[in-house]
C-alpha cells in the first residue's frame, strides 16, 4: 500500500505508519495453527486504522 497517496477518511490527514501485531491471527476451527501476523496502516494524525493486512495469508489454511 502506497501511504504517500493516502488520505485519512476520519481527519483528512496524510501521514501514516505501518505497525505489526505479533499475536498471530489463526483460523477459528484450528486451536493449534501457525497463523500470521497482521500489518496495520495507522493515521499519525488521529490514530485511525485505515488498513489491516494479513502478512502470510497462506498460513491460515495450513
């Protein structure tokens, strides 16, 4: 995602940072699964999360 062209829908800001959550997302029906981290794109002006992306989506089907 190219953050230099983004505009925040909440505040109109155009400064963003990407941050990662290291608690893996995993399928509901699999208690033991590798899962994947999530990458958040966050507006630096108001804190709105404008995007959430799964880093390794194929890890959700294993």
